[in-house]
C-alpha cells in the first residue's frame, strides 16, 4: 500500500506516519527528515536546501523530486510506503504520476491554523533519527533525550513563530491545492487532527483500512 500523508506543518503527519508504519511494517519516508539530515551532513543538497528551509519556503521541485525518486527505489519500499511531506506541490504530484507510482490513499490531517501556531512552540525533534516529540503532548521518557535512539532532541530553527507563519502561508498557497488534485482522483480521505494524538491515530488507522 502506497500512501501520502498530507497536512499543514505541525498537523501531526510525521507522528501519525510513525504509528502507521509500525502497524503496517512499511517505511515512513519523510522528505523533511531527509533534507535535515542532508543539512546536518553538509552535503551538496543540504547546502542548497538550507536557506529555503530556514525561511519557511519549499525547496525547489527539481531537488526534492530527485531525492524522493532514489528513496522509493530502495528495497525496503518494495511493499509500500508512506510519504510524509511529499508531494507538496502539484508539480511534485505530477512527477510521482509520471514515475508510474500508484498511490492508494491520501490521508489529509486537518488542523486549524490557530491550533498549529500554539502547538509548534512545544515541538521537538531528534537530532539523529528525526523522531518527533512534544513537550506537553508527546514528551520523551527522559527529558531532552530521544526514546528511540538516545540522541538529543532539539527545537527546529523553522519552528520559530515567524517562520511557522511563513510555512503556513506556503502550505495554503502551494500544497493545499493537492487536496483537489487527489479528491478528483478519488484518493483523498480527511481526518480531524485537532484532538489528542491517540484519537487522531484511531481515525487514521480506520481511514486506511477502508
Ligand atoms: P513540516 O511538515 O513540519 O513543515 P517537514 O519536516 O516536512 O516540515 O519539512 C521541513 C522543510 O523541508 C519544509 O519547510 C521545506 O522547506 C522542506 N521540504 C520538505 N519536504 C519538501 C518537499 N516535498 N518539497 C519542497 N520542500 C520540502
Ligand atoms: Zn532519535
């Protein structure tokens, strides 16, 4: 099963993708995590991507499409995958189509902008493995330390309030049109992501089983 998780920054795509990938035993592929890793390692892609990311803009399509194409060609993606944070533009969705990638379901996690702005300040991410946490809603077992790998959890540069506003604007302008794109192809399911993480997980798991 190939799925796309769609939603505004901070809607909880990454958290829900982690839940579903355990349940179905398929990888969750986060383009944001891959880009942050590239930035941390100082690769050529990382050097190109950093300024866009820090400003809350999208990385250019030609960069990200190449990365994604290589990633889904890996053996672990053979039996399906969850795309978390890709596609983010209609051009990226069309690129997936032209690669011949069949998408079974697009799960949109819907959260109001006001709620997102409030949530973001508490968000933390593991420096090493990219797992995401929240100081209030999904704390690490040991403060500041990733449950999964033991590395440090930190606040992302682009989780500052000003940058969050820029990211929301980018989402509404460039990514939200994908709802219509997949709706018209009969792939879109929308779940509410406003309440507790576990409530959303139940809705997501129900949505993908139908
Ligand atoms: P969030 O969903 O919380 O905004 P991500 O971790 O998915 O964050 O992405 C962080 C940043 O990485 C984005 O703001 C953007 O700059 C870049 N990025 C991630 N995925 C894509 C993509 N598919 N296309 C363009 N830029 C991307
Ligand atoms: Zn970790």
